[in-house]
């Protein structure tokens, strides 16, 4: 009887195996690994179509026609090699792209290099047929305008401390740097092998940081610095240098226009623990245009707002060494469509939000349509600290696991039995809140208790435990109150992002290093 039951079970298992095998036979064909790629190859010298260029995709090849056009079948994750006698060959990653246009540089075409250093003595125009080397500090002086043509490449020299390279626009100066998606303006390191006519070099990667300084814009818009100061000196510039001052009383101040700018491999050290941000905006007014900006592989923050009123949109920061977006000193503009690729062991926060430092406290900014993705490394999705205030709307945090994603600071008076003081938490809980997170999502399997953290200031210092602190001042009721606010403002913890939430990736396609290297996939 036992044998009969065993045989019956065996027959059932074999029947199931046959059934599964039959089902497997009906499985759909695997998705093709190849893609049809078309494009145009041009001469970097004059922009004309380049005939008879060999386009090698490995398993297939093609040759450009009289107008420089080609079509070839290539692996989706493969490489296209473009070569022609008398021209410098070039490789392009396919990355699922169906259109790839390239410009080849003639071998005999000598690229002129121009060194930029010191203060401008008048208006200037930088052209895309040259490479510009930033030696130490190049300053657009008060009353002067520097215009940068689309496609121009600027390379910062190596150096730290006082000789660190930086492109600085002083108060009253203007930078008109309006690139395009086809011809972005590139700020990078002298170590980058990118040359005229190219969007991307081939020898540096996303964690190649601290190779030069960064881009600094300083304006006359209001700030709230320490001790009630309405103007301040930007980090890393000696106090006796007038070109390092920022802040004022003109919300509509105009420092120029930045469009389609890619800032790569910066963040040189200028002092102990003090590095240059990729893009620093100090007291910049809303007469200034800031849109379509990429900061890649910067050792310090990606973009930092020191007060000011400037609006910004289409900002992407990838593999920053510290914080991706840092807001401080009563900033009061609007930031729209932000994408952060939070990776690398040196990273800290995707967002670090500080409030006013002085007596002016009316700076209420808005950050709308943001996606913050942690791929690896350290840090959290946001740290709301030091009187943080502002509105975060339609944002998504993803990849932070079940660990703390958002940190909210609560301050206490250590000399008065740790009684509550004004800070990010109190701004959140006010009858008319000045710190709001709404209509946003955290992609995680965690809970409110694990994903949100309220932390005290001052907290216990592990190295100096005898120092007065309020480490136990955060109560369970405070946590419950914060959780209720988070739910009231239509936020959610989800296992998959909702369509329409967060950043629009299409704004970063075709011109960013991040998209070209597959970081947006």
C-alpha cells in the first residue's frame, strides 16, 4: 500500500514536471539585446557632415554617407567606435540610445588653450573652439560680464588651499553661460581628457573627486548670516578680498544666466575640513537664471544656497562627497525638478537644510518634484536642522532601506532643564507650520518609527560625555505628533514609487555625464 502511494506521488510529480516543461516551452522569446542606432558624424572644426567614417559596433559595422549619416545594429550595452584617417577616433557607450551624434576632431587641428586667472579688466567672451584653464582664482569683477558660448570647455588646475582653482562671479559681476542640450558648457578638471567638440571625456569616473575647485556666484540678495549680518564672506576666500563678499538688500539682483552647465570632479580642499562646492550660490537674486545644472563627483556639496532668492530648476547631483543640496542662511527661492544619485563612500546627506542664522527669519523656500536615490555609500535622505524651514512637495526618497531616511532636529535649553526651544521640529508642529513635507513618498518596507528620526540638540558627545546635554529630551509623544503630521500632509511609505511622483528624468537626457554613463537607468 505504501509503495502504491509512493508511485502515485511520483507520477503526480512527473506529470507536474512535464506540465511545467510545457509551460516553459511557451515562454515568450527573451528581449532582444541589440538596438538600431542612427546618427550623424560631424567635423569638430566646422560642423560639416563627415563622410566615410567607420562605425564599428563589434558584431556589425557601417560607414557614414556623404552627409555624415549612419545606421548600425549594436548591442544595447555595447560600444560604438568612430574612426577615420586624419581624425581622432572616439568611442561612445550605447546605453540603450537609438540616436548617437558625434564630432570628430582633425588630428592636425591644434586646440588653443587660454589661461584664466585673477580679476577681469573688462567684458569677455569665451568661445567653444578653445580650452580654458582656470589657474587659482578667476574672478568676474563688479561691473563686468563674461559670456561663455555653448559647448565651451573650462578646466580647473590642480591645487589646494590658497591656490585651489575656482571660477568666481563677484557681486555686481555677471556670467552669461547658456549652453544647450546638444552643446552643454563643461566645467571640469585639467586631468579630464575631454577636448573641443566633445561632451564627455573617457578617463575619469564618478568617484574621481577633488581634482579642482568649483563655480561660485555671489550676489546682492538678502541673507541671514550669524550675528545678524546681512552680508558675509564666502568660504575659502580671505576676509580682506572684496570679491568674496555676498549678500545685500536687492531680492531681484541679477548675476547672469546659467543653462545646461555640467560641473565635474571638483571640490578641492581650501582649508581644514573645508572644500569648495560644485556650485555655490551666495546671496544670489531672482533676476538670475539657474536651470539645467549637473554636478558630478564633487568632494563637498553639489549645490549650496547661502541665502538669496534665486530660483533653480532641473538640477542633478551625482556621487557628491558631502551633501547633494545644502540650504542655509534664510534662502527663499523655489527649486524645481531635482534628481540626486546618492552614491560613494564619502557621501553624507541628499539634503542638508539649515535655516536663518541671524535676525532675518522670513526665508521660506519651496523644493518641488525631487527624487533622491541612494545607490550605495553613507548618509541619509535629509537632515533638517538649525531652524530648518521650507516646503518639500512631491518628493521621493528611495534606496535608503529600512534605516533612518529623514532626520528632524529638536533643540533644548540645556541650562533650563532641557526645555524645548525653536528648531526644525517646532517649525513642523507650529499652528502655522513653516517646515512642511507633503504629497511625498519613501520607497521602503520600513515604518514611520524606523524611517523618521527626531534627534536632540545638544545631544551627548561620546567623546565628552561629561558635557551638559539633552540626549533623553525627545519623548515618545513628540515622535507620535510628528508621525501624525506626516500622515496629515498626505505622505506615504510605499514599496514601489507612484507614477508622477518625484523628478522628471527627461530633463537630464542627452547632455549629462550621469545619463551618458548609465547612472539614471
